[in-house]
């Protein structure tokens, strides 16, 4: 009898323990998942971590490509050197860019996966204020991604988004990234290219277009080839651009002045100096 009781209690213990193990494992897993996404507001890098989460979520939804996560990491590194703030130089570039958009006859905003996830509201707002067409232009193009991005942008207020049925190609590019729309990028006089690949940016310049780049890397080919380069994090740069378009819309004199004062190479040089000074100061601390 004693033997039966002892065997039964051992069996119960094993069952209870294994049951408890499963429950606690699941709880720990869900706590870990929650901890991954619930970023404490007190974290000194809160904003940067929130951007990462948005991109990761965009990746899970099939909007951002894995390469987009890597590209963002590269951008973060330059932003760190920049001091994670909008500089005087990027404000000046942004004002000049706003002026160029307002002067344009046929401005187009080119949107990729990262930009769609990071600033859909600003893309929509800017397109309305600057009377610019929005076109989805992907480096890693699939119809599925284009239609997801189109839906996302429309949900945020963008109208007549182009890109799903491309009917033209950017000369000099031998890849799906050359695809574009006749009514959009192909016939545009000014193209805003936030986070653009260097080859595509160069090909647009070779087509005789004026381009506005948003790129945290002041040394990138995109940054060095664009007519105007805003070296700033795209979620800071886009609302700043929206504000400048609003501000300059009724002030053509101020717009002309902003454009005439802007010198791309000088602007990029000052930003590179700022980054290098910041690095020296970090190291001296
Ligand atoms: O969505 P797809 O398929 O069109 O692909 C988009 C990426 C970004 C993957 C594609 O365009 C690409 O490969 O871009 P690159 O050549 O890596 O260039 C991206 C540039 O943007 C780099 O110079 C980065 O430093 C910069 N960058 C990355 N994140 C940001 C940024 N600049 C401003 N704000 C950011 N958040």
C-alpha cells in the first residue's frame, strides 16, 4: 500500500511539475515578447528604439525588406555622430528643398519600404501641400510589397499613389529598380528621394532631374549627387520639410533666397566636420 501511495504521489508531482513548467515557460516567453516591444519611455534612447520597433513591425508585415533594417542601422550610426538632432545645416537644406519643391512643375515623392513605414503621414501631407505625386519605387521590388505600401500610404491620406503598374524605365539601370511611371518619376522635374540607393539617385540626375535626397550619410553617392541633400534622420527631416513648404508657400521671395543661399558641397562639408568634431569630443570625454 505504501508503495502505491509513494508511486502515485511521484506521478502527481511529475505531472504537476511538467504542467507548471509549461505554464511558466509560456509566461516567460510572453513576458519576453512584451519586454521586446514595450520600450520604457524613460529609456534615454526611447525614440531611436521606437523607430526600430516600427521597422521590425514593417518587416513582419512584409513592407520593409531585411536590407532595409541593415540600411537603417547604417543610418543610426551616422545619426549618432550627428548628435541625433536636426542641425542648422540640415534646416538650411530643408528650406532650399521646400523652395525647389514649390518651384517645380511636376514634383514627385519617391517612397520605399522604410519611408512608408517611418513617415506615411508626412509623405501624404507633403504631397498635398507641394502638389506632388507619390510614387512607390522599390529597390527590392515585388508586386505584393508595392500593393501593401500603396494601401498603407492611402490609409494615411495619400492620393493617387503611383507605382503598381510601371510603364517606363529609368535609363542606365538594369534591374527592377529601374521601373517607374510615365506620369510620375519618368516625367518629373523634381524628385524627392528619401533613403535612396546611390545608383538610382545617380540615374535620376543623369536624366536631367533635380533631386532632393534625405540621407544621414553625407559621404554617400546619393548625398553627393543630389541637387539638395538633407542630412537628417528621415522622421525629423520630413516634418521639417512639411513646415518649410507651409512657411514658404506664400513667400516666393523668401523661397528664392533660401535656394540661392544653399550650397550643397559646403553644406555637406560642414556636416562632416560636425560629425568628426562630435567623434573627437566623445573620445576625449
Ligand atoms: O524598400 P526598398 O526595396 O526600396 O529598399 C530600401 C533600401 C533602404 C534597403 C534601399 O534603398 C537601400 O539599399 O538603400 P541604401 O543603398 O542602403 O541607402 C540607404 C541610405 O539611407 C544610407 O546611406 C543610410 O545611411 C541612409 N539611411 C538609413 N536610414 C535612414 C537613413 N537616412 C535618413 N534617415 C534614416 N532613418
